[in-house]
C-alpha cells in the first residue's frame, strides 16, 4: 500500500509476525522507524513508536510499517490498521507471494482499492494458522457485515483469528504491552532509504526535463 500523502495515511495499528522476538528485533532495526517489539506465544508484534526517520512524505510510522515487505523467514504475518474511518488488514502468506489487503468501510463493507491485491477470507485464516471451512465462513461473515466501526471490525477479526495486541488499533502505545522492547532504526538504513528516494526524484526530474 502506498505511503504517499495523497493516498491517505494509516492511523494506528500493529503488525504480527510469525517469528522469534530476536528475529523481529533485527528486522525492525533494519527499517526506518522506531517500533516496539512485543513477544507472545504464537506471534511477535511490531507496534509503531513514532514517525519514521525518513524525509516527508515517507515519515508516517504506521503507513511505513504497513507497506514494508515482510521477508519469507518472518511470515506468515498479519497487520491490523485503521485509516480514517476504514479498517485495513494486510496479509503476508508464507513464501514470497505479494502482500494482500482487505480495505473495509463502514456502511459498505470490503472494497477493492486501486491495484492492491485483495486478501480473501481463506487467506486470513491460513495466515493465522487456522483450518476448516467454519473458520473461513466466520471471517467471511464478519467482513460482509458493513455495520459497526473500523475498530470493532478489527477487534472482532483479532478475536476470531486469535491475534494479540488488538488494542494498538485504538492507539494503545506499544510500551503498554507486556515485555515490549523499543527498537530504533539504524542510521545506515535511514540514510540508504533517503539516498534511494533522492536518486529516484533526480532521475524523474531529468526525464521530465528531457521531454
């Protein structure tokens, strides 16, 4: 999902990874924003701890974390996010398949947004490690129901999929979760990102001048 301002910012949320806390700490340190890493029984949570250290417009913590590719060794992974009045779920299935998304709006239900690959109910169930048509049917019913709010839907999904740290979608600080550890991004990762973005902008400017 784009992190550009014109595409809309995500508000609050959490990324849940099927990986050991130490592995998530190392992964988070190679990113561009501070995160709280929260250990759990089945999942390790990553909760944004502030804005990214990169330049505008790539400085919004939740959007940057949601858009960051999850490597195969940290999958499956599921992200729960709010975006204004909408609920956004990111699904990273095992392997190297592209991330898939659910974008849900109160009063309308799930909808396709641009070219984002759509996550199906069976994808959410598979990523959560559940099995059976009953689980898939339950998630489908939740997504079809356009009543309620983004927060209520995300909490219902978290309950149905047995996902921790759902309070983060309401803005609960990562530090409020038991065992949370603050991880700062490395200066080299931030510098590398800014350099790549700067080179891309320069190339675009040169191409536009040549037209």
